[in-house]
């Protein structure tokens, strides 16, 4: 039955059941308490009459519990006036005083000021325990109060028990759903969704699984696209670079000096092909699933940076840019290809986006800092940082687990990277 109900219907049914039960129970309890109260009043009056009779038969003097009616408050007995601080002020309101509570001579006094056609009347009565030995009639009021208290506590316990059972039944499948969602991986994503009792939770689990499956398929498509695109680009890039080398050899063997404009065009094609080659290698590496497949070896970081700078120095030709290198010998165990790609991207972007000013490269161990300081007229062109290559660098460093900082500085940009042994994220 519980399995056929949805989660929201189960909660609604439980709340309605508790509400109807409470209303019905307290309605019956109120009616019972009213009738019991009326019975207690009548029983009390009859009991006191009986006690007076017993006291009279035994010859034991006992105070009469009759009503005392007077025209003025001063006509009331002294013990009545002493019990109350002042005469009753409001008409039709019951005033009562319990004197000497807990003592043998305890008294309970009542007083009413009643308006009548003949004028106000003061009606009083005292209730006092009879002397010992005269016998007593025990009123059931105290027992009824105990019963009401027990009924209230029992009702509260039943409500708490119902809420606890509902919470336990609902929380278990919700906790199981959370644990299942947290444990989803590529390996178990294709497994069937477990049964979480309630249709709403099962539907939610299907949505979670479908969303993660869609994201996983999209990631796989992206990786396949990057891998195929990079492989497809390698061939034409290799052809372009091979023909450039062949064209240079033909020019050098032809004898007469070539046209400077032709040489500049060839150099531009060469630089563009180098950039395409580096970007292709970057995309190809990002498309790989396992970053740890790249073997590490001992690399001289300072020599690698100097080699990359010399290979990219052509980007600074024709621009008033001062290059400041501050390197120290350092040999670290690093993956060769990723290290070259990351440092090459950083240096290339610094060179490409500095038209005038200073490029500073500082290396201490595995910590490399690159700062490009621009002239005032070039500052606006540097608002986007070092360019698109840094976006790829961010993905690289995240995948490698290297700490990477890219932040603006006065009139330029500052990039810091901390090389360390390959730890895939």
C-alpha cells in the first residue's frame, strides 16, 4: 500500500490523518470533560450533604456549608470578610479564596455580588473539611484530572511516533538517492537505476542519470572532435612547413638575391604554420583521456625557456620591445610535451600582445613568472590579457594539477606558474 502511494500523497495522507485524529480526539475529550465537570459539581453537593448528615448523626459539630445571603458586605460573617481583601466589585463574577492551603484548617471561600430587583445581594459560601472520624466522600475530580493528563501524554506520544515513522520511511530512500548520485562515475553510469520506493524519487534519479549521461556523451564527443581535428590538421601543417623549407632551399640555390617582400611573405607563412602546429599539439593533448600517459624525464627548465624564447623571438621583430631574462639553472622531473606546450603558450602570448614595452621572464626552480609592461599607448590593447592561448593554458594547468596565477598589474599583465611532477586532476 505504501509503495503504491507517491511521496507527496503519503505526506498529505499522514497530515490529514493526524489532523482528523486530533480534532476528533479533542472534541470527544472536551465533551467528556464538560459532562465530568457537571457530574463533579452535583456529586460534590450530594457528598457534602451526606457528610453533614453523618456528622449530625455522630454528634460531631461541623460547620454548615449553606449559602449566606446579605444585603451589604458588612453583614457577612467576619471570617468571610477576613478571607477576602475587599468586597466583590463586579456583579455576577465569582470570587474565590483558598485559605490555609495544605493545613488541616484549610478553607475554600466563594463570594458573588448579584444584582436583583430588590437591590444588590452578597452571596457567600465556605467549604471546609469535616473533622476526622466523620468519614469522607472522595471526589473523582482528581482522578479525572490524572486521566486527562495521561490521555494528553498518550496522544503526544502517538503523534511523535507517527511523525517519526513517516520521517524514517521518507528519509531512508532520500539518503539512498543522495548516496547513489554521489557515487555515480563513468563506469556505473550505464547501470540500471535502483528502486527508491517512491515514484517521485525514481523519476528524479532517472533525470540525474540522463543529465550526467548527456554531459558524459558531450565530453566524449568533444574529446573525439579535438583528437580527430588535431590529427587532420597535422598533415596539411606538415606539408606547409616542408614546402617552406623546400622553397627556402630553392631560393638559396637560385643565386640572385630574392625580393625582400617575398622573403617577408615566406616568414609570415612560417610563423603562422608554427603557431598552428603548437595549437594543434595543444588540442591533441587536451583530447587525451589520461594525462599520466605522458612520461616524465629530467628537464633543465632554464635551458627549455631559453630555447623557447629563441624560437619565438621572431614575434618581437619590428617592435620596440625589451626582453629581460632572469634564469637560474634548475633540473626537474617533468613531462616533456606538456611542459613545452604550457611554457610555449605563455611566452608566445606575452610576445604577441606586447607591441612596445618590456617582457620580463624570471625563473627560480619550478616557479616561472612572466610580466609584460606596456607603454601607455598600448595599455588599452592589453585589457584581454595575453590572448586565447591562456585559456588553453588554464585547461592545461588544471588537468596537470599545476598552480597557475594570471592577474593584471600596473600597465601590463603578470602570469605565474609552478611546475611540478605530473599529477592529473
